[in-house]
């Protein structure tokens, strides 16, 4: 692409900021994240919802700790083609956890 314009009259320099990203299906990304969450024993994957729009992933739901929340986000970032993660997962407080167990 640079070669096509750098020899034009008046061009003093070319800065190529074009980024090529692989096209990945929304369903493939969502499935990859959900499968990875299920493989993690410390996460209750059934309580996490994954939504994808293009290459952006949004996580919803509740987890028991901040560590679980961060781990879910890490898993989302590792999915192929993901360029943004919006982590809206909430962390339960201790009272909610005890009530759920009872």
C-alpha cells in the first residue's frame, strides 16, 4: 500500500497504520469463551453470560470473588479475534453467597 502512494507528487512521507485482523465468526468467539470458562474449575461458568458484537465481547453475570471476575476477563481476551472486552460481571457479597448456599 505504501508503494502505491509514496511516489506521488507532493508526498513527503507515508505512515501506514492499516491493521489487518482475521475475520472470526461471532458464534466462534462466543463458543470459545464459554468452553474455556467451563474448563476452569474455579469459575461457575453457568453464572456468566457472554455477548459478542463484532470483535467486542461483553461479560455479564455474578461470581464469588474479584479473582474469578478477572479470570473470566482473561479468558475472554484469549479468544481469537477479540479486540475489546467489557467486563460487567458483578462480585457477590458474602451475605449473598451464604444465602445461596443455605
